[in-house]
């Protein structure tokens, strides 16, 4: 499968027709002005969101792992980091932004099969990692009550798509 085929697969899905980014509503004004920016780009522009979803530990891990120059996206609207940010009260009004799947066609997009800033998790170019993505559990109807299927879904919800520097506002289509 190619990235182009994967984009078409997402667009035809009855379950997830977007790539997603979670944030707090308090960050919408900055997003409307700049799009979604990587931490490196926010630092360069000397702006920071009023309700960042990360904490100092995660920012340090991002810097150490080399993912600070990427915008983190996910394939479902159930990323475990959203729940951690909400539980730790870093965000209070979480929302998902629906990003057009064409964002995957941008140069330098990476894939992580788990939380990207974890030390033992590989970051790979998306086109090389497509075979690792459990498309069936994300994009087709499966029985999530089945413990094996649920375990696959839980793993897929941890996937991260890393887009270099910025996701332009024009690729953000919906707010959930």
C-alpha cells in the first residue's frame, strides 16, 4: 500500500475520515491564527498555548527524542494522552480537530506505533510503516467486545502521526 492509497482508505471509511489532534478549546484562537504548530515552531515564534496538553516531563522527552519539531496527530478520537492531560487538569475542555488525511502526503511525515516520545519506540517514515498500521480495527466494523480485538484497538489508539513543523489551518476541517 502507498500513502496515497492509505489517504483514500481513510476518506472512504465509515468510522474515521480524518486524522485527529486533541487540544483544549482555550487554544482555538492561536490555532485559528497559526494552524497547528510544533513545539519548536511555537518557541521560535515566541508563542505558547494557554492550555498546553503536555507537561515539562513530556516536553523534555520530546526534545530528547527529537519529536519537538513535529505536530502530533492520531488516527482515532480516543488517544490515551488526552485522558492523561484531562486527569492532570492541563486541559479542561478537550476537543478533537479533524485534519484532512492529505496531511499524510506532506514531506517528512513519521509514524510511531506507540506514544512517540517513549524511549523504546521507533519513529519511521510513514511510507515505510504502513504495513504496521492495523487498518482493520480502525477503519472497519469489528467486535470491540472481543478481548483480542479490543487489545488491537487499544494499541491502535496509541499510534501517532508526526507532521513536521506545522499543520496549516486549511487542512483542519472539523471540530469534535
